[in-house]
C-alpha cells in the first residue's frame, strides 16, 4: 500500500510538471490547452467551426453585421448594434474585428452620453459667429459679433470689420451686426450735380438762340398776344399789318378831326371784315391757316362810286 501511494504521488507530480511545461510553452491568448496539448484559437474577425482539430482548427469569417474582437474558440460572432435612422443615427463603416458604435448624421450631436439619439446642431444666425464647432457629443456654440464687426450669413466662422470711410467720403448708412457701413464719395456727387447744372444751362441757351434765329427772324410790326403764342411756322407767311391811315385834319372850330375833301370815308364795317379776313386759323393737322378775303372787298369798293362833297 505505501508503495502504491508513492507511485500515484509521483505520477501526479509528473503530470503537474508536464502541464506546467506545456502551459509555459502555450500562449493562452492565441491558444488553449486540451488533452495536455496546446491548441490554436481562431483569430479576430473569425469564428471556430465545431469539432475542429486542436493544432489546425477550421475558422470562418464573421458575417456582415457581426464582429469578433479577440482570439476565440467560440463558434458564433458577436452582433453589431442596430442604428435607427429615425433617431438621426447612422452606422459607420462596419468592422468585423471591433465594435462599430452608431454615430450621428452630419451637423448633429448626441442627446446623452449613451448616444441613443441625435439632434441637429444650433445654427448661428447672421449677426453672430461660431465660437466652437459642434461634435458628436456637443452642440455648436455661438456668440454675437463684437462692436464694429458684422456677419451677413448663417454659421459664419468670423465677423468682418466695418468699412472705414476715407477723408473724401462720408457715411450714408451706419454699420450693424448684420450689415456693413456704406460710404459715398462726395466728389463724385458734386461732379454729377455740376454736370447736370451745366447741361441744363447749355440747353436753355441753345433754346434761346434757336428762338431768335428761327422765330424772330423777319418779324415786323406790332404783334398781338395771341399771335405771339402761335408757332414759328405762322410767321413764314410774313404777315404785315396794313399801313395806318393818314392823319385827318383837325377842325379848329369844333376840335374834332375833319375828313379831307373829295376823299371817301372808310367803311368801319369793311375794315372789320378786312381785319377778320386776316385772322389766323388752325388746320386739322395743327398748322396755321390764313384765309384772304381782301379781293372781294376791293371789288365791292371799285363798284361803289365815291361821294362828292359840295
């Protein structure tokens, strides 16, 4: 009995020593011990087919949406998380060797540390600038433009300074947080004003000269106010009023003008007819028309014999 116990003890010590030697020679990260042998594991991104040989196992790649991040003897790969697009989450380029966390859409950030959903980043409106750009875990931070600067578009990274008006210009519109200062050169405005005045004066002078050359040329005699209002084309007829009658001799006794002897008196009615015959008219085309009735009056005068005074 003591000898048998001694043999069993020696055998146990031998097995422990052998296992110790095998364990020291077997890398437990990439292998495992089976039946006192150092067996191989399947690498990351793979799974082991069951009942594979110890020293040369059969490994298979993980399927899409699965991963294996370490050496393994398992026959199943781990599942990648599902990203819900309705929560503004998307799946990045999936890896079969590591966990692929869901990420937010561009211009979005996570609502909490677990990032179970995402929201859109804050948009910095005109008049503000971006102080810090948003990330997957933080929102965009905006700040107002400092005094003397402006931004006229959304999500501006910087604010632009107002335009400085030079000595030859003046400010016509002040700057604000959303618009630039507007300057106007005074010299250009003054030149435009002077040019306009000079052009107006020249046009007036040309009109006066043209009036005297084309309208006043050849006008003689007295002209009524109505005739002055007529166009220049009326004066092309060169109308000359009839010569004034000879002065009648004054009657010293009565103080009244006395008609000369053997001279017929002019009929006042005929003179009015003659004056009316020379009154201008306007045609349908707007041109002045003069109808001459003097011939008919002269014929009537020749037929009438002058009266003789006794």
